[in-house]
């Protein structure tokens, strides 16, 4: 027995039993209609004059029921008001149970949705419709705002996932396969023999593809495996390309002449390219070999060839590039441009008998006949500070404040943080401290923070303080000479 039949039978049996066991019923018929209700008895079984709130009343147009002594009506049978002065004969109730509902129109609605069945069909407004399997793992889901979805899930606690989806824009998304004998997509006819669009036809075979353009067949043979293919951008991939007695041209971007020269906007190969001439905006290959190679970007594990008299790609134990007839040579360990050599140790300028060498490593000592990097505290530099009057402005003499500056400086021993404890300590000052004493002897980083000490600037302060001391000693000596006389 289904759930509805069981519910209906239970409701009818309950009503039957209540009617058969009824007592203390009061039935009144007067000009106001026929009123049925049950009297309330006292403890002795005598009528109290009060009645239970569950009552019915019948007049010539309607039979009505109440559960609260006619404060409200819970069921009405007969002439029912539809609002706006409209009436219909029917049933208005909180619940209707039955095995058959028949009529020309059925409307089921709540505050937000409605379901209407009439002569035009069934309409479900502002709602969603779901057909589910008994185990709750699969369903067909309809949503007027989104589309039609066939969904499934692993268990009843998981979310449904779309296996088939058609949205309101006509887009179809699916995880499975399409099986059809033929069909049409965007004007293309799909048949077992191939694809066709007007006079253009594409036949797909096991070993070849035949394309008919305006009725003219053009054969394209594809071999098994990945030895040959054509990309969507027009790129041709092939294990071997052989041109006999002719040339290949694909417009302004790619051209292979009968003599073997290759010209392309971009050349990419995972194997070897060998040709009398290779010319491309971008050339990339595991191996390039040609008498003439030209490209905006050339890369490869092995590159050999000559381009004019300006660039030579040659090989020795490591390989090198020679430019300008040998005046510029680039190897894995050095760059040589005429008399200038740059290698891992520094820069050398060669002369006829002598050379000048700039070492990259910081010096451990000064002097000698070689130019070296000079320690500037926060950096190393090469150069000469000019002291000519023509290069200076805002010139002021240093006064006796030099003594106070010298007295305020704190000389320290220190090691840099990357030095070992066994390294000799250096002597100097702390930039953050000199910043508080005299900004003129402090250097700053790009953020304006103290970063180094300009030790050469301290010289002028020391000279001024020495002059002050020398003047005081001269005055003292003059006084002593006066006393002695």
C-alpha cells in the first residue's frame, strides 16, 4: 500500500469512528441555518450550556466548519469567494485527500511559486523541478533561470555534479560521449563519410585526409604515430622533410628554396637543422649548422656557421663566438674586444709594453703599480675626486667646531659580519653614530639611512683641529718666553 492510500484510509476510519461514537450532540435549525456542535458537560454529566469549539454550520449556499467557535473557518464546501466579487462552487480546505482529482484546471501555489495545469499544459513558475532516483544519487534538475541538468553524486551527503548541462543560452556541456548517425552543427553536415559545408568537404580516412575545396580534391596523408602533423597555427611538424627539384613557400613567413635555404619568422626544432642558409626572427634548435645563420634570437646546444664577415660561430673544446673578423671574441670564460679583456678576475687594458688591470676582488693592500678598487665603506669605487675651485660652490671655512666633532667621534675595532673570528679586526667608525655627530662625513643609502663613513672628509676636520692646537701651543710658548724674560 502506498503512503497516500494508507493516509487516506486512516483519515476515513478516524472520521467513521468519531461519527459512530458521537454523543451530547446539539443540532439547531432556525432561520440562520443548521448548526451542529457538541455540548460541554460538568463532572456530573450535566450540560453546562457551553459548547466545544469544533462545529459545523450549513446554509443554502455553503457548508462550513470551524475549530475555534467561528473565529475562523477551516473548511468550506459550496459557494466559495474567489475575490474581486467572483465566486465558484467548490471546496476550500487546509488539506484535501483523495485517490482522484479531476478538473479542467489545477493550481497549486504558495507565497513564491505556483504550479498550474490547464488547457494549455502544465506551467511551473518561479520554481525548480527535480526528478530523483529512489537512492537519491541521480536526478534530472530543471531551473528556468539556469537550464536543464542531469546530475549525480557519490553519496547522499555529497553535492550533485553536472554530467549533462544545457543553459538558457543554448550552451551544451557534458562529460560523456555523443553517439549519432549524422547531424548538423553550425552549418556543417556530419555523416559517416566525413564533414561537409556547401561545396567544401573533409573526408577522414584511416591513412589519409581528403579535403575537397569548391569540389576540387586535395589529399593530405598522415602517417601513423607523431612523425608528422600540422598545428592549428599552420606549423608543420615532421621527422624528415625532403624537397626534390622544387621549393616550399608559405607566404612571407616561411620559405624553403630549391637550393636548401630556409627563411622563416620563427624556426623551432627539437632535432638538427642543417641548410646552406638559415634566416629567422627567432631560431631555436638542438643543433644548427649552416654557412649563413641570421636571426634576432638564436639558441641551441650546438651552433656552427658563418654570417657574412661580422659574426662567426665556431667550436673548440667549449665553443666561442667571434665578431668583427676576430676583433671581438666571446668564450665561456672571457670577453675580448680589441685590447680590452674581461674575465673572472677583472678587466685588463693591454698596451704595447704595459697593461692596466682592474681587479674585481676587494684589495688587501694599497699601492703598487696596478689600479685597484678603493674601499668607500659601503661600496668600492674607482676614480679621482677633483679639488679645483672651478668645480666647487658654497665654500665655508671650518671653524673651531672641528674639535667638538673630533671629540664626539667614537673610534672602534670591528669585524664585518661575513668575516671569521680568526680574521684581523678593522678600525673605523659606525655610520649611525657619525650621522648624529656630522652628516658631512656620513654617506647614505637610497632610503636616506646612514650606510657608510666618508673617511677622506675627516682629513679636513683633523687639519682644522691641528691648526687650532698649533695656534694654542704658539700662544703658550709666547707666554712662557715672556715669563722667562
